[in-house]
């Protein structure tokens, strides 16, 4: 069973994503802030991380940077409401494997994650 970590501070979205991924057969870990997300990612080594950018405490870009310094091999999909080209490019420059902007289709997100963990 593939294990994914969802780092998202918006509780409704976090619960919805977790439910959908569990339904699709994934083991799901969740975190509501960047610090917790980084800690879980380093300890549990999930098969993929869904990472929000706008997080309390440590933002998603900082989490991504620190995660890449320690574990280059964990695929990271960045999720954000900010779809400015500069943000997308920054995410890729920092090592993101994929990038989706909110609102997104759950089917598209599932397809992207499936490709990352294949």
C-alpha cells in the first residue's frame, strides 16, 4: 500500500483529500502545519507528499527546501491557491515534482499522485 502525506491547514480540504485517497487505497498521513509536515515526512518517509504553500509557521516552500536537503527521493506535489508563474517556477526550482493550483479536480490530483508514486 502506497503511503502519502497531505500537509494542508484548511481542515475541510485536508479531511476531504484524506478521505478520497483512503478510498483509492492509499495509507494517508496528515499534518496541519509545515513544522509537523516536515517532521512526519522525515520520520515516516511517505511515497509522496501533497504540500500546501500557505501554511502557518513554516510555509510550504521552506518545508520543501528542508525536505530536499535531507530526502531528495520523496516526490512532492505542491498545492496552492497562488497560480502566479513566479510561484510555480519557485516551486519547481526548489525541487517540486508537480504543481496544482486550487481549486483543482480531485480526479486530476489523483492522476498526478498516481504518476508520482508509480
